[in-house]
C-alpha cells in the first residue's frame, strides 16, 4: 500500500535528502505575493505576474490534487563560501550552478519517484511533477510539508541541513497524510539583510528582485543599472551572500553527490580565464549547467563588470578590446562576436573608466 511514509523512504533511496507532504490547497501567503508583484519587485520576470493566479492554488493546475509531495536535495559541496573568497582575480559563481543542471538531475529522480508510486499504487491517479519550472510556490509547500521554514532571505532553511537545497514537487490526487508545518526559527537575526550589498532584502522575507545580484546577472537581459554595478563585485552568475552569512549554514550539510561537484572550469575560476574564452568557449562552459540560463552575451556583460570591480592589475589590459582576438571580420570579432554587442561594449567602457579612476593607478 502506498503511504506518505513509504514515499519518503523511497525518495531517500533515489538521492533526495528531504521529503514531506503538504495538503493541496491555497498557499497562505497569496496576498503577500500579490502585494510583492504590485510593488514591481519582479522586474522583467513577466512570467511571475502571468502565472500568479495559478501559483496561489495547485488545484488550478491539477483540479483533482489532494497532496503535494515536496523533496529537498542538498547541493552544498566542500568549497569556501563566496564571502571567504578574497582573491581579487577569482570570479564568483553561485554554487548551485557549479555542477550539472539541477533541472535535469532532479527531474530524472522525480520521474523515477513518480514511476515507483504508480507501480506501487496500481490504481490510476493523476500527478504532475515540477522542478523549479512550473507555476507552483515550491517554498510555501515545502514549509507546509515540514521541510523547513522560509528564511528572511527568502530561501527554505532546514535546521539540520541549512538552506543549500534544491526543491522539487509532485502534485497528485492521492490523499496522503500531510506533515506538520515547520516553524520559523530566524528569530531576531538580520545578518542576511545587513550583508546584502545592494539592500535588495528590503524587509524580512521581502526581496526587491530588481536590486538582487542574482536577478541582475541572470534574469536581466538589459544593461545592469550603473549605480549598482560597483556592488556587483566579482559576481558573474548569481549571488550567495545572504546564504553565506546565515547562521544555519555555518555547519550546513555537504553533499558528495558527483552531480553537484564543481566542474574543473568552475572550481574557483579566474576572471581573466573566463573573459579570455571565445563565445563558443563560454557556451561550452555553460552547457549542461544552470549557467546556460544567462546566455553568452549576458555572461560577457557580467564579466566586464566584474573585471571593472576587480583589483587585478591585469584586468585593465584585458578590457582593451583592441587587443582581443585579433582583427575584426565583417563587423564582428571572429571568436567573440558578443564583444560587438552594444550593451557589452557599454559595460566594457564603464569597467575601463573604473580602472582608470582607481586610486593609486600608475599610467
């Protein structure tokens, strides 16, 4: 007989570190989500307002839904947190993007769990699986399933494992026994709010995405607003600062799963090594990784800003496009046509001016 407990036990055999069950009904913070959207905090992420109504209640996606099975997978690996990486030549990439694309890896495991459930239950039931791709509020369901609480930084936090968790869910018509919701254990701590370089966490549990470095370096397809560029630091894809400083992550669980170990080219990479890659080289670096979401042009833009913020004395010369990849061919560079993109060129100019104005610069 298929039970909530048997589902949890099998989920662990498939590599999931957490599994819980929430009731399939409306999320309790739907009003706050609508207010968040009204403030314009979603920025250019137009899919969020378009799917807002669906996210409020999973029964709008699957009318027969009675349970939401939520899983959590630790992706933290044995590497320093970004706030500990002080070498000015190193690029900062969010640790969730170091290994394989979690959509593919977790998606495969979730499909295996659902296949097992169908074989065990035998009687037909309806179900849909989601790995950060569908119109459901995974964190809210995870909190209700007892996996942890949504921290002031907006990430689900488990008291034993920390917040370095991939979340995924199966919405199904089975009447599984739900778990008790988790309780908020952030207390009076405001370290994540205080550490955010752009003040994007405007109040506990409220993120202005338009100021968040993850949004600016991944989701935004236009130029990064000039007043914020200096705050980007050496981040070229995403930002982990709010999680780095969280007390619940100071002894967070680590994963030995090969899928999440950093690829050699992303294991504390040097900015100049990334910058000197051709466009094909950058695309190859991102292929099969969550980094592919940004696209080559945005990655090049991010690298230009990071080099402008870097104290690496070789960065200024690297930003001189007249020395890059030899002569121009038919109006674009043979190996890095992204350098001819107007947005990229504008960010390169900003970065060069920043180096030229740096105190102590020797002509």
